[in-house]
C-alpha cells in the first residue's frame, strides 16, 4: 500500500471520528424545549403530544387550539389559534419565526435568551426583567404588548422599548421602508382589534397553563393510583400470610388437643392398671384416683403391677 493511500485513509478515519464525536453536542444544542400541553396542534404534520421534544428547524401549526412549549426550567411560549411558527437555535438564544398568528412569551430573569421574529421585525425580552409579552400578526401589522417587564423591538435598525402596560402597532409600511412612521398605538379599527387580540392571547395563556397543570395533575393521579394498587397488593399479601398463620395455629391447636386427649387416656389407663386389685373385683372406677376404667380390667401382663 502506498504512503499516499495510507495518509488518505488515516485522514478519512480522523474526519469520521470528529463527525461522530460532534453529533451529541449538535443534538443537545438543537433542542428548543418540550411540549407542556397542546390542543389541535402539530409539528411537521404530526399531532403534538405532551412531553414531545421540539428541535431547531421544527415547524409548528396550531389550528383551532393552543400549544404550550416549555423553554428551559421556567420559560414558556404559548401559541394561539391559527398560528404557524418555526424554531431556530444558536449558542445564545432561541428564535421563534412567526409566519402567522400570535405567541405569548414568559421569560424569567435568568432564563435562556428568546427572540420572536416577524419578517424584519425582532422582539426580545429586555435583560434583567421577568417578562410576559405578546406578539401578534394582525391585518399585516405587528402588534407587540408588554404585560410584565419590558420588550425590546428592533425594526430596520430602529429600536424601541415597550414597557409594562404598553402596546405598539408596527404598520406594514414600517417593515417595508424602515423609520419611525409605524410606531404608535395604532389607529381606528387596528387599535380596537389589537385590544381584542390581547384578550384572546390572555385566554390562550390561561388555557395553555390550565392544560399544563391538568397534565401534571393527571401524572400525579396516575402515580397515586399505582401507589394505591401497590398498597392493595401488599395488603392482600399480608392478609394471605395472616390467614396461613391462623390455619397453621389452628392445626397446631388441633394437634395439641389430640395429644392432650391421648395423654389423658394413657394416664387413665395407667392409673386403672395400677389399681388392679379393684379392677379384678369388678370395679369400673379406680378407688384410688376416681377415674373410669375399662370394664373387666386388663389381661394379665398389661400395663399394671399387682399391689400386694
């Protein structure tokens, strides 16, 4: 084998080893979170079930329902009805790309970074705050509401902080042309619809949290049922053991009673045999011990000594 061929083989082997070693790290970094609860939702066309793992690149669709995705120990993302979104993850944060519908994000103070993107508009919780915010698409506009903490909105290089209780509507012209023209609370029907949408998102959050808690309660109930069944089995086993012990005790008592009867009979016979003179005279009760004796006494040589 030539030196050149050997070097090529060694290089290919080293490359394969490096690729295999990197798979777990890439797989771990690609995890977005897990499903805490869902109704009428799917990922990649498959029905979404509780505890399903969401990966970077997955596409979520919610029809007339809701989906709750847990991101990290306490972060939550709630997707409302008629929502389509996909997920991306890099080393620092999770990005939700919202194509239609709405999402509510709960972000703890020390949670991993999360960002929502709608076209060129980017919304992220402000660092250092526990944040609850809503992002929705409405008639081509982007509606952003901060219910707790603060949200930072970036639109074509323009940044605005949305604090607790504030709602802004980013009109389509802002996304097309940039600038500040779209900042504001919205006008006319857009503002009213944004308020109604906010109420709908709040209802979706409550529904999602209720489903999450219901799943936890179901898990706890199943655990309690299993524990109850185990306790019942243990009680039945203990009852069986107790019944076996009682049966053994009854058998021992019967044996003891039989032994006592046999011993008494033997003692009676021995006593009668000892008082042989009375028996030879035809007595059926021993004059000495007052015990009943066999009629007619004993044959010669049986169980007695003659008293002379």
